[in-house]
C-alpha cells in the first residue's frame, strides 16, 4: 500500500473518530466533510471540517480537529505522559482549552472545546475562522491597526493571567481527569539554571567577556523567582507567539496552541512584549514608546486577579527577572551557531535577535535598577558581539507598520 493510500485511510479514520466524539457531545448523529488540512503532516494533524449533519442548533458550522501523532519513538501513546512527549503535549492542550472554557466562560479567550478522545489522541474545537492574527497585522502597513492589535494582545494576556491566578489545582484536576498521569512538573527556575545558565557563562567567556563575581548569585535569585512566583503564579499557554491566536472584534483575542501549557510565572509571558517574542519567527522591534503603553494595558487587566501587580517595584523587578531569563535562554540556545553563520528565521536573523535581546534586557535592568552584575555582563557581551558584527543591518528593524514612509 502506498504512503498516500495509508494517509487517506488515516484521515478517514480521524474524521470518523471526530464524528463519534461530536455525536456523544451533542447527543445525536454528527457528520463531517473530509476536511481541509491546516498544516503539513508533522507532529500533529489539524483539519477544518464543515458540519454536514447535526442534531441541534448548538453545533457550529465547522470544527477544528487536532490529532496528536508524533513520530518514531515519540509516536502518540496515551500512557506515555512524559515531559515534552507527544501525549504530554496532547494532555496539556486538551486540558488547557477545557480549563480556560471554565475560567472565562463569559468572556472567552480561547476556542470552545467540543470534546476529546484519549485513545484516538484527538480533541475538537470550535472553528475561529480564517481571520488575522497579530503576526499578520505586524507584517502589514497600518500603524494604527498594529498598535490596536498589540494592545489587544497585551490586554488579553493580562486578562487570561488574572482569571487563572490561584487555580492551579483546578488545572491539575482537569488534566488528570482526561487521562494524564503527570503529578508534578520540574520547577521553571530549577530547569533554567540547569539547562541555560552554565552554557551562557561558557559562551560569554569564550568571547573574552568576564563573568563577574555575583553572577551566579543573581542567577540563583532569578531561579527562585521563577520557581516561586508567589502572586504571579498563573496559567500560561506556553507559547504566546504573534500567530497563536485569532483577532476578533472587541478588546480581546482568542488564543490557541497550548501544547506547553501549565502554571508558571505570568511575567514570562508578559516579557514577550519587551524582549520581544523570544520563541517566535515573527520578531522585529516594537517602537520603544509603545512598549510602556502595552505593559500598562497588560497590568490593568492583571491587577484584577493579582493586586500585587500594582506595586511598581514588585512588578518591574519580576519583569526584569523574566527578561533576564529569556535573554540567557535565547543566547544559550543560539549564540554558538550564530557565531559561525547568521541564519534567517522568519523576518529577522539570529544575530539580530541576540543583539536585540541583550539591548532590551540591559535597558530594562538600567531603568529598574536590578541585576547589576548580569546587566554589566550583558552590556559587555553586546559590545563584543557588535565588534564582531559591525554591519548596520545587524540592528533589528522595526516592525513594518511603524517604519518611516518613503
């Protein structure tokens, strides 16, 4: 049997399993068209399927079917709920959508979950349509639309965090009720210290940048901040890139892609406004004057569930720690290969990213007066890299809508 025939049979079985799940959800027969593939065959299969038969008015006109597949030794196995594995991501996303549906029933910030099937490794969501994301607007030419979309993103993130503060037990209950086995997760700061800090030190020293006494002590403080977020502990989608949502009419947007979801320090997400977007392809500079307004929109929402966020010192110290963690992480991932070759990823190069991360962290640390040793290390590392990469184009461009008109 050819690979194409195998895939056709798999998709037919996937749609049949989705129909069965929907029929159980809505109490009657639901039929779907074969569906439109929304991504190439990879770790997951995602289909948009039009509903052709349904028992009630509550069934949407079309649905999104997402199935966890994996590959080789990481093929989907519902009993293999291990960190970063295929089933682990599946349970995170299924539970994340259900959890947010419960937390934000009146003002939804994600798609409505329509059911799931543990054995088949699939869940179903309402179709949010083909509208624009923040990434689409940031690649456009309308500065007003771009600022509006960025503000909606910031406010939506703050509202999501505010609504979920103090509800980790509910998230864990839901995740376990659908078949997940994970009881605890390695603390964020502990993992960061183990995976990233040592490698960052080595790369700085290889470039002749001294790591001053006190660096490890400041890194340990950041590790504790991430391990023990206190009032800032909230649900995080895990990957709030500018294309992982749909913009909708009104002040808020609708997030999706919760494969890495869980509870962690809220400002690890909020730092995306300033760093910016450290895990994403869609990286340029946000106009400096706009960043404080975006953070204000985020904080205004966050304060409703986390009143401690109104304290400037507490908020900006925590934000500085979050930005430091992303800067160290990004350079520990990618600095060594960038020294050899400057690869393009999305709309910026890796070297541009590293210079921007160092610059934005140094600026925030200067303004907030925290992490003096790490700030100085970042400043010297930035100078060393600019000496290696003196070309003007190494400066990260501003997002297209905000560029001067010719």
